[in-house]
C-alpha cells in the first residue's frame, strides 16, 4: 500500500490492487489439477490464531489428522513447543473463539454444533499449561460437557450470559453480556455488561447505576469501562454515553434508523477520544468526536473515496497510543501511524509481495518480540506466520486450506459496471482457472443479507471453487449493499425483485459485452437473499439465466413477516424491515409480483434447492412450500433438506455433500449446455 504523508487528515484513495494481482501471478500449468471439494469446504485447518498480551505465546485451533479439533498454545520463541489444551469432536462441539485474558490465562468459546440456534455457547478459561480449567458459562447441553472434560460447578453462569470481550489490565477478568428477553421474541431484547473473574467466578457489574432502555450494543474504552450504549426502540437508533466515573447516561444521538442518523459511534482510543463514522462527500468517513463539547470535527481523520470507512483501530493497550487502522476498500490494508510498525509492514510486504499481509502485535506492542502475520490473496487461502522482530525471521504456523494451490483457481479483479439507469455497480470478477480462451460458462453469485457488503478481493472459497471448475464468477455489489456510499445503500430500499434484481441481469449482460460470458451458459446462485434473487432471476429472465442453485432461500416476502417460526424480532418486523423491504399491507401488489412462491409456475429451468431443517432466520417452510409449488410444473427441480443444519452449513459432511451436488448440477446444466 502507498505511504500517506499527511495524517492529521488522512485520505486513502482507492487502490484497486491490480499491481498486487499482477504480482500474485504464479507460473500456471495449461491444465491446472483440480483440488477436491473437501479441500475448499472442510473446516479451516488452522483458525482463531491469537498472540498473548506480551507476545510470548500464540494460541490457535487446529484440525488434527483424526479429524478432531484441538486448541493449542505454542511458545513464539520456539513454535515447536506446543501444548494441547483441549480436543473436541468437530461435528459435536467446536471452539469458535479464542481470547487471551493475560499472559498466563486464556479463554475460549465452544459451540454445540448439533444445535443451530444461538444460546448454546459455552465459555471456558484455562491456564496456558492446560491447568485450572474453569467452566464459566453453560450452554445447557448436558452430557456433551463430559466430552470436554468439565463438570457443573455452583458458580457456572447460565446461557443467558455470553462472552463480550477480554480485559486489558492483566487481571483474570473478562467482560460478559447478560441478555434479557421480552415475552415475544426469540432473540434478546436488551443486555447489560458485567466483569467476571475467571478463577473465582465472582461476577460484578461493569458499571454502577441504571442504564438506558433497550441497549443492544456496547462500546468500552481502553480501560474496559462501558462508555457508549446504543438502543433500537420503535425504529429509532439512540446512542447514549457516560463519563467513566459517572452513573448518569446522557443522550448522544437520536434519529430514525437508516433515515437520519447523524453518526455512528465506533470506538475509543487510549486517550479517551471517541471516534465515529458519519457521511462525508457521500461516503462514510471516520471523525473524532469531543465528548466534552459534544461536537464532531469538521473534517474527517480518515476517508476512503468510493467506499464507506470500514475498519478498526490498532491500539497499544499499555501506552494507550493509537497505532494505526485496518481498513477495507476493494481489499484490506493497514495504515500505520506508528513509524516502527510502518517500517515493519514495508519489510514484510517486500518479503511477501504476492499477498495482503495483516500484521498484529501483542497488547504491549513496543515490547512484543514477534508480530503475527495473516497473509492471503485472491488465489491463496489465509496463512499465518510469526515474524521475529529482532531478526526478521518468519516461521509459518499453517494455512487454513493447505490443499489448494494458486494455479488451481482463477484470478480475481474489482470493477464497476453501468446498470440500466446509469448507476455504477461495484463487482468482483473471478476468471476461470487457467484462463481459457473465449466466452465461458458463468455463474452470477449473489450475496445474502442483502443490506451488507458482499465480498472483498481476498480469498473467497465459493468463488475460488467455482473458478477451479472452469466457471467465470460474477459477484455484484448490487444497490442496497453497504460499504459503497449512503446513496448506493438507500437506492436498494424496497427494491427486492425490482432494481436490485435488475442489477444482477445487467451484470450478466455486461459480462457478455466484455466477451467473458457465454450468453447461452449463465446461471444464478446464492443463499438467503441470494437464494431469493436466484429464484426471481430465473422467473423474470428465463432467456438469460439457464439454471439456478438456491440455498437457505427466502421464497415469499409475505412469509418473512408472518412466519411464527422466524427469529426476527418485533422491532425488526415493525420498523427496520418495513424501511428496507416494504410494508405487507401498503406494498401488497408489489409483494405479489416479487415473491417467487406466488410465481413458482413460471420457473421452468433446472433448479437445485437446499435448506436446513433448524433454520430460524428463514424457516424451512419457505423451502417446503416453494419446492411443492415449483415441482407441479417443473420436473428439473432437486430439493435437499439437511436435518442438522440451520441458516447455512456448519457441518463438514453437509458442506462437502452440498458443494459436490452443486458441481454435478452445474456440470450437467450449465457447463455442458449448448
């Protein structure tokens, strides 16, 4: 990344990483060998990699040769010295988060993989030598605890608590969130923060006094004190703040969610300065906010033209210094204010020129003997590397998906294409592996959400897998996606099946015009909203889209509002969804035109559907009703129900099974089509 000489106001201009993509090109065989489906879709072989607060140790989870998952701790001075802390059967229980509490002690969160819905998270703490393990929070899954080598104790908290964050003061404490429910919703209504001692299990409030109503999100300062609380009440987003030693909360911002929020609080630095995101020149930028005067700086500290600010601060928790920012434009980067880290980033990037290298240091950054590098690229899954600062030596810790070689997948690029109304739509394009000549079979891969950011330039295993099978992969950031400016986001409101859908068709026609896509061999794929868009695309554009794959799919907009099995809150149903999607009464005619279930008889192309029987976000009645309706007039429909899955696939065997079926389906109905 470039050097940025001015930092009192830092403007980061869009770098499309084309030079990085060029540097990433390795020598390719004319016919790259195929990596098997499992190489792409089994669990990451290394994950949850975290440096200890002083940098003497690194913790991670590993998949062992027998298929079980292990939490391990290594000495950074000699990573061959490894201690196995716990082993879990990956399909029964999985460590999903690891967090150092202090140099001696670490915590980890375990998910019961046999139950999809939230609220089955167990929290543990253990010394780095494996001793003094404490079961802090019970996810209430009974006999599975025995397999983890734990037992119930009188002070173990119930599943209404969850891990929030580690503390940074060297104590044995962590922060936990206590959730409270109303009498209607399946999801929590509000929460409060507590400090929990991981040895004595003593629980105490993280702050004194009452709190604002309906708090769903907390921000703590560099001393782990709750300072900002955000509530969502009747369609209004309300942020409140307090001084560190005060009991009174004062309103900071109050506005209609999505409509007129002035700013969004993000984080504190070590100097007790609040940073917020607010719209500047059409895009979200980062500003300092003075809590004494209740005023935001007139000019942003960081802006990323063409993209909303999306990033986190890197803070030295011992000195309190703001070291830099991790940012996302078309790809990730780190911009350092600290000159030492800036120089080290340059040395690491010179040694690893083919990857984006995210480096992190311990809580006491200046004293940390090592840096942790997460290196990845469009054709390289994430790899973890230890960098010794005194010598510059690098030691690899492992790759998340080591069975994949760069030559086996296609190169990835970022573009913007014109929609039919002139709007420029961001898009990621992954070329087929081996760069075959001429127009190719193409998949329009639609992200879920839909009001989220879909992708980045870095490794995307779904796009990589499809490219390895010879497909051109188009991933539009259609209107309504976040991250590309306030106007791009709001242009997608209440546009399900309308202009949001047209953006996908326009992406296909743009790819045809580039002579990348074969117009007779274009398919649609996606999950959740992406599944909805797949079904609507097949219905609206039968001459353009030849086949589709839809999983965890919304099939009826009205059912989103009326299903009694859904985990959507009354707040979301009554306010947020009516802003973003529409009103079932006022928009009844539109919903009838844009609900695939009501138009199922029009879908005649080959279709592969899949759903999880435990899905609470999009309950399985969506899939069952649509499968029954579409099969009445279409014999080319395959429908799969995974009994032990929810909104997406958590289990290796199901993930591999699904993508194996996708490969066969696309090969039959898209690649070989004439």
